[in-house]
């Protein structure tokens, strides 16, 4: 698979993307979502970036990466930066991390000043205004060892006398709220880092962030090694239930993955891992439980509850993370057992709580997590969309990897084989069909009349009059039922036909109906119609790659103007970054987890009715 490096400035961020990907997709992979009110079709002009080597200005959604490239991104093209400024998140964009490094010069002891080393440090921190809000004056030590309102850890107490005298009482305190985690000789405030992580069921993404500036320095990702225990959270919970050490085993797997990613981003940016003082994690409730090594069985058993929902602030070393020895791990707060910290992170990053109009956010995977609402009320739910959009249960389905068909276009008037065109990840021969290609294929077959609104694939005899004869020839059979040939055996990577079957279409209908019924229930609870929705945010990799027009054609996305459908890339990662660099954002995340109301769909008769209605594709 051919890849190229895209270097974003002024972020100083580098990512590798597959040949032929757009700069928009590269930016979203790097955690730099760009503004695009036209849904990425190139008509709004809001995603303009500069090719630094040539000085050319291009639309990120239209420019295809075919070589290494350096890209300049202005503030006017950035989505989340604009949102921060407009909505006042984190004090209008101010960087105010929970972990702060405070250089101080202490007065040396004398016969006139016999304060303990601990009190001397604590009182200087308070006097200099170095302690974070919530640090001074709250449950701190008052016994003369730590100073009023400031807690010194045992490691600090042990190291302090030596470090002070070796550096002439000039030191840097590493503060975490009211706790001093470490004390370092001299002024080390110029180096302070954290890592924000999106722990997905399939993929884990880590971003190294400079806590002084809030800028992302490096991004790395890899597959979640837990897939060896099952593709979805239910199968992993079942594994834990059947194996006494299952939780510990899966926890070690994901922590090892985090450590590998930390090492990778540190090498990329030239940073020592001991310079990382905090890691923030966003994931679904099951992933977050496993990161902490806490039981997960209760999540999959009625009445389906989490072991914890508030944000967890723990020692990073206690879970095996290899960062600074006194570093911290913060796990995002959740809403419910099936609406986890990643959904809270999406709601935080998209600033839904600040919107007067109703917005909807969709994060579509094996489960579909939905949030809808505005500043007055926010609702959420989880729908069992099934794994079809991730390539599972589809005859020729696969994940979005090299060889996967990601785009399909069908022309009713094509000739000489031009009636079906496919785009393949990596530009190589096709090996299967991933989620975005699946949606395209069904939408295109609906468009040309090969599939009707009930989801039935027509026989050759039933096809519309005048349809290209070569399209008719692509109607084949699989296990005695109709199927459509996308790529013939002679052109595929493995020498077998790649087809879309009648059963595949039914899987798409089930997944689509679950998502749309969930949206309909939330909007019904809010008392609004689809036409009143101000913006529809598509979060996650799947939302990033699907074509909104295809999603609307099959009914997965509601009918609305393209400019109101906004792909926001890895918004869960963006939310994890916000709570890493902003104490205010962390407080907002905790409030969101309590504010968002969970709607249980399984017990609602109207959900079943709406599900049945949305099993039909929209009429063309």
C-alpha cells in the first residue's frame, strides 16, 4: 500500500495517508477537522489550505495526496478552533491544563526563617499564584509538611530536601490541581506534554499535545489488539465472563497498545516519555472499564449498568502506563452503560450544549451512539446497528484497509465496462467492500433501479426498460438468490468475484433502520421535526468517509441540505484533547455526563414502529 507524508503547519504535525486520499481526510486523521459546509463536494470553499512548497491554494476536500506534501492551515479553515472562539469553550480558547509546571525561586532557610521545606514550597506556590484553581485552600495538608491547601505526594516529600539544595532552591513544581506530583531542579517549564487517546473498539488513536500551547505535536494509531477476543464489545464481555482473568488480560492488551503509541508519538516529536505528565482517554463504557481493569459483566446484563460513570482520575503507573512516574490518567465520564466517554467527548467537541438550535451527532459503528439537543436539553441513545458498516456479515465485506472498495459509481448509460466504477483503498486491486463502499453500492443500485424501495434486488426480467445491457449481465446469483457483480474474478486481488448480495442489502436495511429510528425517537422526545435540525454532525472514521448523498439515498441520513451535514472526523479524540488542555473543558465534560439524558430504546414501542418504517429505502 502506497502512503505519503502530509506535514501540517503551523501545527508541526505529520501524518501518513494512503495514496489518493484527500487533504480533508488527512487533516481529520491528524486531528485537525476543517470547516466544510458543503459536505465535502467542493462548493463552499471554506476548506482552503496552502500547499507550502508551491504557494498554491487548494480546497482540501478536492485535493488528492499523491506525494509527500507540506500544508499550511489558516485559522479561518479550522472547524474546532472556530467553535472554541465562537462558543467560549475553555475561556475562549485559553490553554489552562489540569497539569501545570510552576517554576519558583524559594528563599533559602535561615535562623530567621525555619519553615520546613514542604511549607516553604507550598506557601511560595500559593503566593506566586502557581496553584491551579481548586488547588489552594481545598483539603490540603496543614501540618507544616505541605502548607495550607497544597498536598505534597510521598515522592515529593522524599525528593524535596535534596532537589532544593542541589539547585539553590530554584525548582519547578509539577502541579495537578491541589497536588504537587513532582519537583524538578531548575526551570523545566519549557517541556510539558500530555497524550489524548481515543480507545475505539477497532482502532486506538493517540495524540501528543504540548500542554503549554495546546498544539498537537504527533499522532499515531493502531488496531485495538482486543479484536483477537472478538470484533465487538459484547463478545469481549463474554470472553471476560468466561475467563477468570479475562478483564486483566484484555486490560493488559489495551494498556500495552497505549504504551506503544506513547512511544511512537514521543519518537516522532523528539520528546522523552518521562516528559508526559497526563493521559486522557475517551472510549465506550466497555473500553474505559477495561483500561482501568474494572469488571464489565454488568454492562451486558439487565438492567445494564456501568461500574462507574464519573470521570476517573488515577495514577497512570497503577494501570501500567509508562509516562512520568508520577503521571496521571484521566478517563472521560460516561452517560450510561452503552453511551460512554467517547460520546461525551463528541458532545463536548461539537459544543452542542452552547447551541440554541437543535443539533444531532452520530457516531456510527457496531453500535450507533446518538446525541441530540441544544443548550436547553440533550438526549442520547445507543442503537444496535450491527457490524455491517464495518464490513462484517457482508459476503465480500472487509474493514477499511488496503484493497477495500471505498467508492462505487454506477452509470445506467455506461458502455464497454464503464457502467461500474470503483475506487479502492491503496489504489490496488479490489479485495472486498468496506462500509463507505457498501453504502455507495446500495445507493447507486437504488438510483439505477436494480434495487427497489423494499430492498429487493430485481431479476433481469424486471429491470427498467432501456437499462444498459451490461448492467443486466452483472445480475448473477449467489446461493440461488440475486446478487450484483461489482468486480469480476479476473480483476480482483484474490481471483474471486466481488458481489453485493440480497442478504447484504437486508443487513444494510437493518443497520440503517436502527440508526434512523434512534434519531426519530430523540427528535420526538425533543418535540422537533427533522427540518428543524440545525446541524447533523458525523463523527468517527465511518462518518468521515461516507458520501452524505449516498447516506441520504439509502435513508441512513435524514433529508437535509448538504451544508447542514458536517463530518467532524475523530471528534472523540478532539474532546479528549480538550479535557487535557483545559480545566474548564474537563468541568464541562463532567457536567455533560450528568446533563445528557439517556433514552433506553428497547422498552419503547414507538422505536419498534419507527424501526419497521425505516426498513424501507426512500423513494427516488
